């Protein structure tokens, strides 16, 4: 089963990158890893139980929605215009993505910027619809959407948007992405754009990744990786990859000890920050996102890890949903996967099935880093896909 293979392979790669072969982490309470293994095993058991009992899947009636290229392009143009208000042109031209990222985090969002994640939903679904085709998935519309998404990634100084879109493309096309030179060119440019953001976040500060890793975390970089100074660029790229995908589980094992466990969810709506923000504005929730985020960062106290380091989606779930909420969440996950696989209205060659499966795989992989469902665009795209049948206009 593709979901089980993805879970196990992602877990293996994450643990491998946190081994002494790359960056070794010290003073880690690895006994807490049971809090990762147990929910994985629990989800597998629930899924197998659903299959054994042959539970009837929920077959939602689909509303057919025709996706128009002109609407997608118009929405992407609006998103680009709104997003331009959040960054400094001078920093952008200098490729100083560290400054861009800091300004983006500290800014007060305009109304237009707050609408960007919602405006992106239609183009993103359209993009996945185009990409699910056997041929012609790099057409004018998909290329324009891809370039606009890259621009938004540049103007936020963030790398996650690049990773999420790349994963969706891989899950939708697989080996077909590298079957001809044109595909290789587009993918290479996309990866290069992500690399530019990564490098630009550090080089203006004379940033040394080895010092960063060994100073701000209980870790040591394998001397073999830093022995030669002749390939500084490649060393930094490799260290960035190892750190980016390898520090989450060690961080989780130390930070989870600082959780104040409760029976009922403490921050239920924190799983989707956009909805949480609207409920706070309406006075329904009596706390601020800044307060919740500061409390979450405080989990890093006395752990050796810096407060904004990723620590898997498991930490987010346990912190925000506590005991009962976490149990319900880990029941919901196999139910959604089972419903995608068993629905009578979805078949393996169906476009909707392919897209939903790609999103499911995206959620699984990013859950070992920072959960993609907390991204407003990804979250609403997934919800809408459940109740529509996307077709090309």
C-alpha cells in the first residue's frame, strides 16, 4: 500500500539524516520516540480494521466544477500584486531572503495579503488538474501558475511552498517528470529557485551552517562533511538538506517533555491558523495567536533546540489537541485515507482520485516536518476537492 510505504520510508530517511552518518544529536531522550511510533501503529491498525470490517465509505455527491485558465491567471495576478506589498524590492534584487523572511514574519498583513491564501486555492486545484493529465501538463496555464507560486515563495522568503508544490508534482507524475528534456528543464529551474531562497537567507550574513548547527542545537556535524574547504557551496547545500529534514524527531523527543498534558484540546483551531484568526477576530476565541505561538515556542526551553526549529506534526497535535483530541485526530487520519481508497465514486484512473492521493501523500511526508494542513491554501484545496469533481473548461 502506497501510504504505508510512504510513512515507513519517510520515517527511515528522517532517522537516517539524524544519525551519526550526517549530523549526530546529543542528549536526546529517544525513549519519547514511542509517541511517534505508537500513533503510526495505531493508524495502521485502524485502517486494517476498516478494511477487515469492510466499512462502507462515505460517498459524497460531487459538484462538477470547470476550471477556467483565464480565472486562474487572473487570481494569480491578483495574488502577485497583493504579495508585492510585503517585501522590499531592494532586498529582493539583492537576493537577501533572510531580510525578506524577517520582514514577512514581522509585518502587519494587509487585507489583500490575507486574501492571497484563499485566492490561491482555485489556481492550485487547477494546477493539479492539469498535472494529472497524461500529456501536456506543462502548458501555458500551469507554467504561469508555477512561476507565480515561485514569486510568492521568493517574496515570503520561505522554502516550504517550493517543497509542497514539488512533492505534489512528483506524486501526480512520478517518473514521467523526467521523461523528456523540457520536463527536466522546468523541474531544474524550480529546484534552483528553492536553492536560491535557501542560499540567499544566509550568505548576506556570512552564515556558517556548521557553527549554526553545533551552537544552536545539541549536535555535531560529521567531520567528513566539513573536512574539505574546496567545496564550500556543496557542503552548505548538503548540510542544509541534512538539517532541514533530519532535526525534527530529535527536537520532538526533547520538546514533548515540556507539554502540559490535558484531557481536552487546548487550541483546537490552531490546526488551521487562518480559521483560528477569524474566530479570534470575531471574539469567539479568547486568546491571541501570538500568545499561543509564544507558548508553543517555549516548549524548546531547556531542550538544547532553538525555539522555531521544526519538531514534527506530532508535537503540534499533542500540544494543541492534548489527549482526547490527539486520539480523535489519529482516528480521523486512517478514515480519510480509507475513504479515498474505498469510495465507489473514485477509481484509480480517475483524476479526482489521483489528486486526492497526491494530497494525502503530501500530508504524510510533511507531517514528519511541519504539517502541510496548517497551510491555508493546501487545507482549503483539500476540503474543496472532497466535494467537487474538477474538470477542465
